[in-house]
C-alpha cells in the first residue's frame, strides 16, 4: 500500500466528495418535494393527476438511473434544452428519488388509521389541519425507516455520474487508476470517502427513527 500516493490524491478526492455531496443533497431535496407531491396525488386519487403520477412512479422505479441520465443529458439538447452535467445529475437523482419517496410517503399516509381522520373532521377540524396535526406526524414516524433507506440508496447512486463526465468520487478513482495504476490505493480511498458520506446518514437515521417511534407510540 503506497500511503504517500494516497496522501497525494487526497485533495482530488476531497473536491470530488464535495461535488458528490452537493449533487446528492440537491437531488435528495428535489426527490422529497416530488415524492411528497406524488404521494398526496396518489393517496387522494386526484383525477387525471393520479394516472400521471402512477405512470411516473412505475417508469422511474423500473428503469436504471444511468439510462435516465443518458436520456436527460443527450435527449434534452436535441429538443433545444441545453443542460450541463451537474444539472443533469441533480435532475436525474431528483426524478429517480421522487419515485421511491412517493411510495414511501404514500405507505406512511395509508398506514394511519382512517378513523382518526374521520374523528378529527367530525370535531370540526379542516382537512389541512387534520393532515398537519394528525396524519403527517404519524406518517413521518411510520415511514422514517424507508425514508432513510432511500436517502442512503440515492447517495450511493451518485457513483454512476462519472458516465456523464461529472468529476465525482468514482470519476476521480477511475481516472487515477488509469493514469497511475494505483488500483488498491484508489479503491481504498473511494470506499473510505463513501463511508464518510453515507455512514453518518445511516447512524443519524437510526437515532431519529428510534426517537420518533418512542415519542409516537411509547415503544
């Protein structure tokens, strides 16, 4: 193991990690917004929009992110919509994650007992108040485990961004291996940096899940 080479490559991995984090968290934020909107549409079965949301969810859950990125990166410019690689990565991750988040949020909403909603409405609460004070807090507690799993999954999916020439962690590792043949060193550093990005999210998610479940159900 050439530790000198690993120290020399450290700044390159650091810059790549920052890019990976930026795209990853922008994509996750976008996926939460898209997923929540899609979940509400499918949960309340809004006419027309329900069918569109279901088609979107099935399409993006059942096709690889790499293919989706290629369609965005090479397809949109042919339609006269110029996109750069970073925007493509953020959009692709948002759309993929939105499909998974939609199912997570929908299952959480449907897990709340309908009787609670009916009781709240009969007491004079409006539908928005019921959603805000009764349904959503319980839905969040019930779906937090799947939500964290989706976040970890999306952060790992950033590894395919090198295919559209984004200088992420995977791109840097492959580039250095091709130039200097330090395969072991580069792969070890790649694993370390992904662990530094993803492991804290996993640990934090476990802690939040336990606290929410204790607060909501006294478990």
